[in-house]
């Protein structure tokens, strides 16, 4: 089976994004597959709930006094809106640390309105979409009694603890890895391994994962922000499912269903273009028919992505096709 996202202009095919994807049921059986699901790919920010779980397991979040909202931000790739910045700032205050302690770097907020406002004063690491994740890592460093300096290094106790947790959740002993956009190490996994990891996320077998899952379900806006698929999906599913996007168009998802049990989904847009991400996963969900009518209606706008030029003229669409 092949899954593509066709980009049209004037009703004519202009470009095409190929999608590798896998969905497994509660027994680990494949219920949807497209492309090479055994090819290793970098999990990027789709790893965040599992990185957060290492801090939760070590009681670092408890020692820091982090709330459910703050744990949700640990799992987020947020827009850098005021609610995200202030939540991250509050986490730093609880740790008694300064913004300069962050080693994630700064970038402009994803949200356009927020970006324009923030540009007047300058961007800080608090605007970084990973500031919540890094707050969790700093909490873990303090809990471990480790120096916060260099916490992003693969050899630092924080990252060793995170990778030990990943080994525990996957059963793997080693991981090829690279450096993420926020400078922390990030592993390469196959889509099969990512789908299984997200299925485990919703299985309620690991209390630390359940804590992260419930935080994301309870506070969907903190997991992404305005006009973001992750926010809308996590809001629409009302605790029945969670999704987490990552850089270079990776995505992980879990949905609790009556028909298939706990479904784990992983997808990768092969060329790394995020513009096809939401359309691709909606094509998979519609093919499996696992969204309830109200959920499907809530997310309907993502089924076909309309494209506009600078004069706001509708020029074409992005649509998923299964061949």
C-alpha cells in the first residue's frame, strides 16, 4: 500500500509527498501500513512525552512541585504564546533558576501574532517550543544532584536517565542518535518502534506515562497552541487519544478504540515537509474509521488543506490518497 499527499494547483497535480506510516492494534497486529516501516527515522519532538516520563519516574517533577499544566508543557512543542512563556517561566522559578540556564537556544514564536509582539523586546529561550521539555530536564538534573551545566550532553546524567527510560520502554539496548533542534540528543527508531511506543503511552502500564498522558489530555492548549493540529486533536479526543508531532514531519499517535483496542500510529512524511502532516494522518484515521462522528467533524478542516497565495486567492489543495 502507498500513501501520498497530492498538492494540486488549478485542479492539476503539481507536487506529491510520499508518506510512510504504520498503525498497530492492541495485540501489535498491523492494521494499516504504507511504505517502508522498518526504515529508521529520527523521532525528534514526538519523543517529548517519553523524555518527560523519565523526570516523572525519578520524582523530579514532584520534588519541583510541577503541576499537571507544567507537565503538559514538558511534553509540548508550543507556539511561544504568553500562556506557554509564563508557564515555562513559572517552572524555572520553582527550580530557582534563571532563563540563562536553558541550553535550548532561542527562536521566534510559531504564532504570528505572538512573534510580532515578542520581536519588539527580543526572543528568549522561554519562547523556544522546547522550553517546557528543558524545564523538565533541569528538574531531573536537580533531582539527580547533577550539575545543570551541560545537561543537554549525551553523557550527562540527565540524558543517560532519559535513554535508560527509553531502553526500559522499548526493550532496546542501543539507539543511533543525533542532535535535535533544541540541542538535546534524539534517537532514531523505526516506525514500528514508534507506533509501539505510542501504544505503550496509552496502555496505562507505566504510571509515569499515564501521568504525562493525562496532563496532555487535560491541557491540550499547552501541548501546542492556537491553530495547531495537536491542540485540536487532543481536545477533540477528550482523553481517548493523544498525538505528538515532531520535526521533519514525524508524528506519533495513540487512540483507545473498541474495535482494535489501544491503537498506536506512527507516520513520517518522507521529504520532511510539515505541510502534509495533518492531511496524511487524517487520511489514515478515515481509512481505519476510528474517529467518532463528533471527533471527525471537529477535525474535518484538516482532511484537505487549502492553499492560498499572497492575495489570499485559493490556488490549490493538499489531499491524501491511498493507492
